[in-house]
């Protein structure tokens, strides 16, 4: 409801689109009430397992899960978050049954995984690779359409035969509906200039994020698609808010 003058902006993440289908009587429409400015960053998620899981690749993991339905758990930072939605996408795509264990944040989820209380995770590079390098976890695949710079040797789900499988955690900037095209363009150009700076790029990289810096038009299309995709995942898996 802020004035569409370019001085009040929203920095949004996946909950912005997921809540459209997850939260009842939500007081905003992600598409109609906002104008996209730029998709800032993208963060891949990795299929990761505890060393006790006898699987060294995705086909072995799928075979194990199918042979042991509901035996294995996957932990997330909370219900309805990117890790949860990716986990449900994975289950649907692979025809497996894994029990979701929501935690109150990424740190408790990592602690439970390290302890073997959960055996599988779908988590970000910052939560995954320090533990993978230490030999405490095993990474098997990445969620995005292209291989990630954070794990270039890991195959994508698409490469493993799951076409159209592309999921990530993202951050973007939006303005109130009614913001003029001129203002949106000026904001986008300023953001693009900042994102081109090596120092900024490197800071995002240390947080496990790829810099995107998309145009307003590309981000608007992404928002529409993400609203629809999130709604399908929530509906197909009967996900309810905590």
C-alpha cells in the first residue's frame, strides 16, 4: 500500500510466491499488487545424504528409498520453505516416499542431519559444502537446470533423466503496483550497476548465491511462473502451514 514513487521497495524471497497458496486470506497478490524490478540472485539446492545412507548417486538413492518406503526422513528449515518444496518435488518426480521433518531454522536441520536423526536434506551450498568437504555429508545432485559453480562435478536432476526439473531459492526486488515504467527502469539500471561490481558479486558468492540481475520483464515472468509452480506443489502434496 506504499506510494508507488520508487522510494519503498520489497526485497522478496520464495515465501512471497509460496504464501499465495499456503496462507489463507493472504492480504496481497504477488502478481497484481507489485511491479517486478529485478531478480537479484539464485541459490541452488543440493540433494545431500548422511554417510550412513548406502547410496553414492541418485539412482542408488532412488532404489534404496523405493525398497524402504517411509523409512528415511528429510529435514528442512521449516514447512513451506524452498527445502520443503524441493523435497516434495523430488518425491513426486522419483516416485519415492520420504518423511518430512520440519525444523525451526537451517541450523537445527543441519544438526539433526549430522546426528543421523534425519538422513536426507535438500539444502543450500553454505549449509552443505563445508560439511561435504569435511566428509560428514555426501552430496549427490543439484536442483537447478544447469550445473552449479558450487558443485560443478554434481549432475543436475535433468541430466539424470528428470526433465523440466529446476528449482532454487531466489531473492528479488519489487515495487508497489502503479510504479511508473520510468522509475522501474531507473531502479533496475542502478541495481544492475551495483551487481556488476566484483566486490558485491563476491559477497553474494560467499553466501552461496549466483548473481542474476535480470530485467524487470524477465523477473515478472518468473514471479508468475513461480506462483503457479508453488501452488501445484502445495496442492499436490497437501502442504499445510505450521
